[in-house]
C-alpha cells in the first residue's frame, strides 16, 4: 500500500478536484446566477430600507408624541406616493386615478344598530345620510343636522372612506349627518366640487323636516380640503339672499384656506419636517383643483404667482402680522390686479376663503377651527381664526402643537394608526357641535 506505482499521481484525489473542477452544468450555472441576483437584490433592498428609515427619522418632527406609529405610517405613505408618481411618469395615467382605484372600498362600510344609513341624492348630488334611529331620539323634538365634506385634496377619498368617522360623529352628536360625495378634481375642477357642496347643503336646509331635523340647527363640518369646502359653503350661504335658514355653525379641521402665500412659517417648516403632507404635495392639490397645470408647482412654491400682488389688499388677508403681532402690518397700495385667466381664481373666496372681504366674514356663524403644529396648513387656520375674531364672529381655535395633518382621520386607513391626539381632536369637534347645535 505504501509502494509508489510508476505513472501514478502523488496528489490526493480531493486536491485534484479542487484544482481541476468538473465543468458546471447549465442548471448549476443558472442556479449560481440566480443566487447572485438574489444577493444583489437583498443588498439593494437592505440599503434602500436603511436609506428610507434614515430619511423618515430625519424628517420626523421631534414633537410627535407617538413617533413609532408616525414612522409606521410614513413607511406606508412614502412608497405608496412613489408608486403613484412612477405610475404617472410611465404614462399609465394620473397618480390620483391610481390612488382612487386602490383606495378604501364599500366593503369596509360601518354597520350600526343605532343608525339608519341611506345612500341617496340631494338635487342630483350623491350623499350618504346617517340618521339616528327614531326611537333613540327624544320624542317630539327635532334633531340637529350636519353636512360633512371629506378631505383628500379635492382629488382623493370618498364618503366610503369616511364612513367610520362620519358614522361615529352621527352617533356621538345625535345629529343627522349628510356626507357629500362631491365630484373630484382634476376631472372636475373648481367650482364644480364647491357647487356640489352648496347644492347639497341648500337641499338639506329645504328638506330638513323630512329627516326629522330642525332647519335652524344645521351646521357644516369638513377636514383639510373638506374644511375649505365647508368654509366656502358658509361664506356663500351667508351672502345668499334666499329665505333659507342661516347655518348654525362651521367646524373646520386642518382647513386649506389660501393659495396666495406658500412661504408662511408652517409651509416653510414643512420642507424639512412633516409626516404626511409635504408642501409641494399640498400645492399640487391646489393646482389640480384650480387648473391641473402641474408645471406651475415650482412657481407657486416660490410665490412667483403672486409677486405682483405683495402690496395689494389681498396680501393683507394673509398678513404675517396675523400670526405674530410683533411683525409690521402690510400697508396696501393701489395695485393693478391682472392675473392670467387660468389662475385668477386664487383670489376667489369660494376657492380660497381667506380671500374674503372683511365685511363678508362678519355674517358667518359660530366657528370652530382645529390646527396642528406639524402641518403646512396650520397658519391658514390661525389667520382665518384671527380675521373672523376681528370681524366679530364667535370663534374658537383649537391648536394641537404635536399633532400633524390628518391625524384625526389616520385610522380610516388602518386601525393601528389611531393616535391619542386624533381622538382628542374628534372629541373636541363633537363637543363643539353638541354645545352649539
């Protein structure tokens, strides 16, 4: 066994196989290539996730009180928004159309033994009516009524998505609540969504008794773009010369109220700290509602669209002095108002309620305005509250410094996104409605 044979190799068999490996089969080469791709994808995914996590944390405002939930939401929101942008960039259609397609479906509708829920139309406008059961209401008395206008940048969402929230408001206030399915931009630009809301509200005021509602106890409520619509409807009806009863109240949650100045302190901060509404997204919503010329976003962002109006009376309606009385007031001058036709509605108070004249504000009903510290729209609400107060309107401003835009409606997407501050905000709205209707 220890004798060397002539011509025999002196190297172990295992070493031969290492030096002269057998040729790989096609299957083995494919498997090896697949493993390489998997490793690359895994690495890129890990790096991408790390970068995304760093971005989410770096832009997360430090005052958020439930940062874990906020980061979870942002982790959903950012990719969701990116998918929509990619869909649009590849020419498949508008981002808003995709987001509407994959939004909340009627399968998630609330079912409650305390409410009768009916889908109908008010003078051609689709609505959903939430009516407390007759036996639940006090006998011999008429109930209060509310019109609810949902948020979504005039572009997204529906009465279906808002079903749990509006049902809860109806139960907790004891009011008959009408949720309005106004037509959406950009297919239906201003003034169509606004007109739908006016039409539905007028119908309810005219036919309130049919729903067991006292027509003198009806108010309007809305959040975000819905807060814009509620404020615009209140302005319109306050100037209406018909014999309809006046609105009893308006409650505006995180309302979008002006498209004149996109460099307010809250917009400026939004470029570095936000949860779900960065400035250019909000400006894009305004533009889709106006004319859908999204090429104007950068010009609007820098206030280039109103540069010639900085000394006009309209500038006084959004004066920074309203936010900080240590700042000097804008002194209006006789400025020529000559805006291009496709953007002139930025001065229309039914498009942007902060553009209303002081005299027109004085006839508005009791008002409740909710603002959040982490929201590009914060200053809109504060300025409107200040101007209403100066006009003699009874107004209450509820400011939640650690809240962010849409926090009251977060649980409409997933129950896990319900925030304590959001609950407090809703309780505040409910309490105001109960006390003032």
